[in-house]
């Protein structure tokens, strides 16, 4: 059987069903990808052909393939099966193909495998070509068209290769520039990070040096003050050089003011112990009280010992307090006492005892126990005071009585009540300020409405052009007057509502009248206990950390720097902070560090808080949605005081 008479297996020609459409789309996609991949290569004319493929024992015919030259390669994409796709170089195509089968310039192609293809061009396309080229109909053959595209591609190939080389060189140069730019950016980032670390190190060193200078200055001033008091006790009339006037605000008639104030002391003063027969000894005491935290008492004892150069001795005559004293064996008529009054208060005093006619070096051994060593505290109840004086009927009266230990549960309840009362007072203050603001805005809006109404009534006069302008202005003033009148009515409604809220807040505050402070609670603070007094307190401390981290994790404004204070009372061994609210909103401040504290201040308010030495994460926010919160890290020194003012930058 001849090749042309071999088994004929045509595919059924039917309507373009889903499979046919899908196959066509896939083939077109392959053509597009091939074209996109070889975008820089020569693109020959796309030729839609029909294919007859021969195998050793059968053949079949199918329509709808695409023959095309891309670069120096001849490709055939089969719309029915990708298995029948071909890709040959132009040289291979020229060697393995020939024109055959009639007048339409068909192609007979034999690849390296045993397959054989015959491609048929579209008859309409060939007829149109032959009509346009009647003298050279051979040029319209399918094979001749493919070879012509191969020749054109061969002519353009050097130019394409040159452009490709130029493109690759340009891409290499761009990659080199990009790498250099990235390296430069990395170097700049490294330099910025190093500079930031260096600046931070310099700043921290400067802050540490400043803190060291502050501590050195404070220590030097304290030493000068304690030595001045120590030497002032030597004269015939002790402490005459530092004695002020009689203290009219004192709790009894034995207190005098002092011209000398030790750095960091809450209060300093002089106590006079008059002579009482049959013993005629008298004494003067220079006494100061300090707030303390942690190991402040131990630190104070060591500081005084370093300043005086004498060892301390425990005061075995002291009752219910831890007290030591320093004495100069050569001058026993004076002693310096340091007492731990309670967990939050330290007393420092210099006592000078005088007996007429007695040499200071031969004073009675029981002279000092009869003398007050700390400033007076609230007096004992009358029965207790009488019991104390009955036990000392034969000795000089002691003007100072040691206060009893405070009832901590009672103090905690008192502080809780005072905290709630303070919160209600702040609420009343806030509502009063908001009411004042609404009333002021109502007055302004009413005044503007009146002025606009008067302008509207007096402006609609005249004729002609001037009359028209006057009428327009009058209409505008009438609209403005109506708007201001509406604003005033709304503000009046808001003020009425705010007045109702204020009345309710004042009524609520009236249920918490101010009470007398329980005895001994002046130096007691629940917030300074190491262990929270209740689970609620522990939750409060945790919430401070959570609030700080929440502000820290978002957008915030820089924290205003804390300013060191060289005057005023400080916590010996601890840290005090005075927070001022210079905003027009309620301010809440969180301190998260060795201790956790939360403050809430009314606009323009100020409050002191006891902290501890160390690093703190500090955050603050005001009751306004359009104002960023504050955040920053600060390091506080021991035995130092600071102030921090919050304000909103313009």
C-alpha cells in the first residue's frame, strides 16, 4: 500500500465543543508564552495550517495548528495535542522539508523520529497571495514563506545578539549599582546605629555623671549641715547660732524654729527641755525628720558615722524604736541620735545637755534619756499621758512622748476613703470647669447672634445696586444670626445637662465628708508596703505595667525630662517625684520600675509620689482623643528629688 493510500483516520469534524475550545485556548496560551519569552527575537508571520501526520501504519488529518518562525527556530503548535508540537532550527527545517502535494505549496516534513507531517496552508490565503503575485506564484508557497522568515531572522540575528549583549551589560551595570547602593544604605544604617548607640552611651554617661554630681553635692551639703549642728551644740548657749524664733505653730511651748535645715529633711526644729527641780539640768535638741524607703535607716547611720568619724552605740534606753547615738568621749555633753521612727520615717537629732555648775565632762549618766530626741508627734490620750508622768515623778518631765504604732487596717481604710473622696473632688472640679466653659461659650454665641441680628435689621435699606448689595448683606447676617442662635440654644442645653451632672457629683461627694486622720497614720502609706495588701492591689500594679506597654507599643510623644531638685524634702535612700499637670485636661501618669505607681491629676494640679532608685518606664495620657500619650525611660538616683511637668506642645 502506498503512503497516500495508507489507512486514513480523520478526526470527526463537529461543532467546536468544550474540549475543542479548551484545547484551542491552551494552544493560544502556549503561543503567547513563546512569543513573550522570545520578545527580543525575530518574529515571523503566524501561519494557520492544517496537518496530516503519517505513522508507519496509519495517518490522520486535523485542522487548526500554527506554524511560525521565532528567532532561528521553526515551531509548530498543535491545537489538539501538545505531543505533536515541533521545534526545529531553520537549518534542520530546510534540510528535512520540501514542498509537495499540489498547487498550494504544501510542506512535507520528516523530523528525526519516524513521524511525517504534511502541512496545508489556508486556500483563501494562498489564492489571495497568488492573485497579488501572478508572476511569482511560487513565493506564495507555505515552505517558501517559512524559509523567507528564516532568512529575515538570520539577517537580524547579529543586531539582536548585539542588543542582547548591550542589555545584559546594562543589567549587569544596574545590578552593580544596586548592590553598591544597598551596601551604602547598609553602611549608613550601621553608622546611624553606631552613632545612636554612641549618643545614647554619651547621654547615659552624662546623666550618670550628673546624678553623681547631684549625689555628691547632696552628700556634701548634708555633711556641712550635720557638722554645723554638731558644732553648734558646743557653745555655752547651745544652738544659739542656728536658733530661730519661738514656734507659734508648735504643738507645745518647747518648740523653736531653726535657721538650719538639713538637705532632704521634711522638717527641722529645736526642742527645749527646761530644768525641773530637784534636778536643774536643761537641754536643747536640734531635730529633723526624713522620709525613708528600703534601707534608708541603715544608709543614714553609715552616712552620719562617716561624717562624724565616731562609732555608733545602740541606745538601750529607747522604747519601741530602733535608735543609735554617736558621742565624742572628749565632749560628752552632746550626742547625735539617729532613730528609725517607723518604716517610712527617720529622725536625726543633736542633743546638748547643760547642768549649772557641773563640768560637761562629769554629767550624770542618766541625763540624755530624759531629753526628747525627735520632733513631737500627735499627743497620747490623756490617761496614757498621766500614766507615763506618774512613772517619772522624780525626774524632769519629757516634753516628747513616743506615739503608739498606728493601726494599719484603720489607716488603710482611712486612705481608701480619702482616695475615693479625692476622686470625687476631682470629678466635681472637672465638671465645674466644663460647665464654666459651656456657659462662656453660650454667652459668646448669644452675643454674636445679637450682633448679627442687629446688622441684619439695619442693613436692608437703599435702592438700586447699593440696595441689592445691602439686601444681600442683610440676608447673610440673618443666616449668621440664626446659626449663632442655634449654637447658643445647643450650648444652653449642654450647660443644663452639665449642671445636672455637677449636682449629682456634689451630692455624691457630700456622702464622704472629711474625717479626722487616725492617730499615727501620717507616716503610714499602704502603697509603700513591699507586698500588696490585697489581690486588688496586685492587679493594680500589674495594670500599670500593662498600661505602660500599651502606650509604648503605639504612637506617643516624648516624655518631658525630669528635673533634679536640690531643695525640698526627699526620701532618704529613696526617690521623690513632684508631678505637675500643665495641660487643660485630666492627666494620668504611670511609673513602671522597681515600684509601680499611678497618679491622676486634675488640670493645673500637682502631686508628690515616693519612688525608688533605678530605671523607670514612664507613660502618661490626657483625657483627650486627639492628643498623643507620653512615654520615655528615666533613671532616678537614691536620696534625690525630681520634678516633672507635663504639657501639650503647640
